[in-house]
C-alpha cells in the first residue's frame, strides 16, 4: 500500500505550494526573512519600536464556506479569512504584520487551493500584512471529497503606550459606525436554514432586489485596517474599537465599554441593507434576534471624544468610508449597549 492508496496525494500538495508561491510572494513586507517552504516563518521586529507588543487573533469563515463550495466560487472566502482576523487585531490599535492560513480538506485539489489562497493574498495586501506561511492538510475520512475548512492566524504590532482597550472612554464620547458589506462571515447557519425552509437555490434572485443569492451571500467581509489607521496616523484619540461579528453590535461593543458606562445607540441612524430585511421576512425572524445575530449593516465601531468626532468623520470619508453617527457614551449602571426599541 501507499499513502496515495489511503487518499493522501503528496504530489498534489507539492503542486499546490508551487502554484501559490507567486501569490504568497506578493504579500512580502519589510521585516520578513526567508520565503515560502521553510518549517517556520521569520519576521524581524522593527528597530525603531521602544516597547513592541505582539497582538494576535485567530478565526475562520464558518458555514459561509458551504455556500462558497456549493456555488463553486472560492476566490472570496480567503478575503473573509483575513478580514476576520486583521479586523480584530486593529481594534487594539495594532498594525497587522503577519498572517498564516490553514486549509483542511478531504481531497487536495491544487486549483482550489490556489483560488482560496489568491483571496488570502488579496486580503493580506489590503491589510498590509505578509502571508508568511500556512498548512494544507489532506485528511480523507475526517473530511469528504469536496469539503474543506479554513482557519487564519494574524500577528500585529503596537507600541505598548499606544494600545487601545476602551479604558479611556468617557461620558459624551461619540460612537461612529463603518458600514458592512452585507452579512460578512457570521450568522450563516441561520441564513442557510432560512434558504432551505423557502427552497431557495443559490442561482435564484433575492426577492425585492435583483442580485442572485450566491452573489449577495459571498460578498467578502470588509477590511477596516486602512480606515482605522487614517485616524491613528493623524493623532485622533480613539477611545475604543469593536469588530462587529457574531453576536451583533450589542455583544461586540459591550466588550470594550468600562463599568459604569453604556453606549446608547439609535438604530434609525443607519441604513440597514436589503439582504437583512429580506432574510428577516423569509424566516419570520424577530427584530431582536436579527440584531443579536447579524451586523445589520455596521461592520466596525469606533469611539472618539465628542470634540474629535467631526474631524474623525472627515478623515474616514477621505479613506473611502461612509461614517455613521450611531450614538453616544452615557453614564449607566446597566453597562453594555442599549439600542432604542431593540434592547
């Protein structure tokens, strides 16, 4: 018997590495030592940092992968993978520098790996970090042929004195939201249940707007690194940031609000994309459940002092964002987040 008889094709793995080399090389940044093919990725810390802190995050794409696999479109989930990690890292005021990916599959198809990694590389270039390594694991029996899963790992850098954790938040601070690109990468188990209950096919068009279901659902998660740094580089005193993922705006923003304070938001201050209202109608989902599951059009939140809010909004506009004034920080024993009419 051979390893190939057991379902593992070493040659396919070697071919995949050969095909993705150019994509990986395109993400190289200063400080990266060596290249693809070693046992470990190497990065030299910048000499001009006084007290560098490593900021890390890991995440996946979840059941959105099942939509991508069924649609046969794999070039955007790599962007999702990067976004889910780098958006977490940047909330601490860190700059993402290194990224690693992990692809686990039942049968390794080099062309599929290239399609996925091309998205990872694109996301890394947008975030300004290097795809420094990764792993492709072929595991027949654990995964069926045609199935795969993704995981991503990001390392960022920040000066210790510049870390952002919400501790400086004060009453009167303004909560600014940055728009999402639709559903991003959370809530897809509910999305798929709704589609199944309504016997929807991915090639069908969503009711009330003309885009196909697959096109709408596979819009990649937005990367907010450049938007955040458009503020930090200009010295805007950012009090806190939150990446709005699973649990919606309430759960994620609550994680950075100090005791004795609360963010009082008004949901009529932002426009909710049609896809959310369509899914809500198709699944008869309650409003509170929608806001507890999905981002509802707000993918990232930034808290700044009242006197800096107008300047921050101008900088965000220049960076290509459409900032939304979601509400303000108030004194409250309840803590967390209140959303008018919802929770």
